[in-house]
């Protein structure tokens, strides 16, 4: 009987029922003692980005800053900080025609607001920028750039005493001064 | 210096008198002999003191540049009661007209916002679909498409102006004087 079967068919009997071993969950070595949290980020992201808004007109600037903040929330970016920087002031003197007699003196200040965002996927940033451009108010200047240390330092008054002390500390490593210390 | 002295001492112990500045120039200060261990301890103490001072300063160091538009001008706050004005009385027809315009405007603004949100949702959906398809078709192109765009940042954009350029406008002569407060 089996000889006849092996002569007529080349098939091998397949068991399609799962064995107990197959039913057991397959554990990788990483997830043995800790659960694995998968990173759901698909696209590469920019590091922190500063959206700087400058304008001579204060009211639309403040409203627009709020708008940019709201749009960034809609895009699900992480908003690190949303701050003001001291305004740049200008004194403009207009002269009467064909003379240097001062006609009028105008004091203008250019107000400065920044929204700092992070976790910006590479493909969403152009969408963000085009949406912001569409709703830009009159007279605003928008600068979108990557965050640098200088941007953060410009917010604060430089501490001269601190700088002096740091220079002194560094000077201790200077070979010319080390010779005068007397023990090398 | 000390090594030379000790060597000479061992070689010609009784023949040579060695005093500190060997050259004996008038312009060299008479160097006091400092015990090397004492000097070492002195240097370590100085270093520690400087480091501690720097740390303390850094704790209290960050003073942000004052933003004038966010501070209260004390002088003007004091005479605020003198400058309170009463609201002008608006006739009923005008008030009605204004209310109607406000309604129309809020309707328009609401429609704008809905359109924006729809655009945003659609764009993100289409981006995801396109990238998924691209990944399926060619993984190399997909990887190139996902990369951060180097030419995008820094991005500078000026909002629209109030009017188009005025024909035949003669700008007056004058000077711009930058009066921004610098803290260096």
C-alpha cells in the first residue's frame, strides 16, 4: 500500500496544525527583561529651528506670533520657547530739500519676536513655511533658521566679570604664567 | 633653574657661589625662592577659588536684556488716572452697521481657517501616500527625498507692503542713526 502511494505521488505529508512550540511567543534577547518601545518617527528631523519675526508695527506682530505658535501646534511640532528680544531702535532725521536743516526726527523701533520649534520632520517644514508665508501680515520680516548658540546668548546681557574670571582660570594654564608659579 | 643649581652644587660644591639671577642684570626682579610644595598648594587653592567663583556667578549670571514694550514705565503708570478717557458714544445705526461687518468678517475668518485646515490635512495625507509609493518603487530615491534640505534654511521672507510702489515718489534726504543699546 505505501509502496503504491510512494510510486504514484511525490508528495510528503504536511501537518498544518501549529505545534505547541510554534504557539509560544518568540522573544528576542532585547525584550527579555524590558518591553520594547518602538520609535514611531519615520522621517529625519531638523534640530531646533528659530522662526524670527520682526516688524516696526507692534500689534500685527504680536498677533502673528500667536498665529505661528498655533500653526506649529497644529503641525505637532514641539514648541521649545516663544520669546521677545529687545527692539532695535533707530533715530531718523529727514532734511529739508537741498539743505541739511533737520526737517523732522523720527524714533522708530523694530520689534522682535521668536518662536523656537523642534522635532520638525524634514518633509513638513516646507508646508509650514508656505502656510506661514500665505498669512504674513503687512510689513513683517520672517527669518527661519537653525538654532545656534549665538541666538541664545544674544538674549542675555554679557557678564564682564564672569568673562574676566574665566580668562583668569584659562590663563593659569598658560606656560608663561606657569613658569612664574615656581614649582615646575 | 633649580636643576641647574643642584647639578652645579654637586659638581663644584666649594668653588662656586651661586645666587639667584645668575646673569645679575639690574632689570631682573630678585626672585624669592618659593618652596615647590607651597607653590603647588597655592596654585591649587587659587584654581579652586576661581572655579567656585565662576560657578556662583553662573548661577546668578543670566540677566536677559530688558524688552521695553513688556516693562511698565513707572512714571507713566503713576499718572495713569489722569489719562483715562471716556468711550465715545456711537449712534445705534453705526453700532448695528459695525456689528454686521464684524459678523461677516468672523464668518470669512472662520471659512479661511477651515480651508487652511483642510489644505493641511490633504497635503499631509498626499505627502505620506506619495512617499509610500516612492518607497515601493525605488528605495534610493525615497532615501534621497527624505533627507533634510540644505538649501531651505536660512529662509528670509518679507511680508507684503501696504501699497505698491508709489510712482514718482521723491524720498527726502536724511540720515539713519542706530540708537540700539549695546551691552558690551
